[in-house]
């Protein structure tokens, strides 16, 4: 397919952009103090950036992720990201037009093999992501990708049935290990600042 034709098929419609903008506005209505660090996403949506789903859009594109929370052990599930060399929540790029929540489920299952999960009950009363974030991604020579930004919608998951006895099957392409980290350890040790923010949200909003 010629490049121009391919890009045309990747262009988000006005309705899709409006949907994403609505998700952002609903989130900021609850977490007003986070308005500043989401300014880049707000600007892209205000500009009606039709390539906001495209991985070729170095200005920024959409991703989704999931925090699996074990309430009994007060711990969250993390995977080790090979490229970024960080312990992070499972997640990845949204497919074109994909709803962020659907993308979070898809990416979580693809990266962990865990299907015995469900959306955490917190989301029943709060029809928003538990966290949204814009973060910088460095140049990746192996993928021929320049430096860019990810606009990530993060949701909270819990176990559905089997609990921590479920078998983890890590996809080895981008992640290599997994571990459970307590909320206390998350706050005290050198983890990503966003994870620390989410740990505080869990402590303040759920526990």
C-alpha cells in the first residue's frame, strides 16, 4: 500500500478523537491536580491530531497499561522492560481506533499470559482510568524509532477466581521477568515516579 494511502487509513476520525478527549476530560475532572503533566496530550487532541494512534507519530501516540493489584497481599504485579530497563506495569500501543480499556486488557494478556483478571471494582464507581500519563521514550535503534512520547491510559485490575495461583507466561519479546512489589516497597525503593503515584492512589482511594 502506498505510504499516503496507508496513512489515510490510520487517520482517527473526529468521533474517535472526541471519545479520547472525553476520557481525558472525565479523568481531569477527578484528578484536577494532574492537568499540567497531561498538557501535551490535551494539545494534540485540541489540534485534532488524526495520527494520534500511529506509532510513527513522534509528537506522541496512545498506549494503555494495567496494574494488577493483589488486595490481600497489598502488592502489584510488574514486568521488566528489556529496552527501558525498568520494572513497569504491563502495557503497550493501542491498535487504531481501539478503546484504551480494551487495549489495556489485550496488552496485559499478551504480555503476561494471565487471563484470570477483571477490571477492579473501583472502576465501577469511577468510569475513568486510575492514572493517565505522558512520558518520554528514547530513540530505539533496533526498531528504527526516534525519540517520542507515549500518552498512557492505566487501569487497575484484580484477580478473577484463581488469584495468585494463576500461571504467568511472560512474552519474551519486550519483557523478560515478573515480580510482585508491595505498596510499601514501591514507596521506599527506587521505582518509576508514576508507579509511586499510583501506589499512593491505591492507598488513598481503595484501601
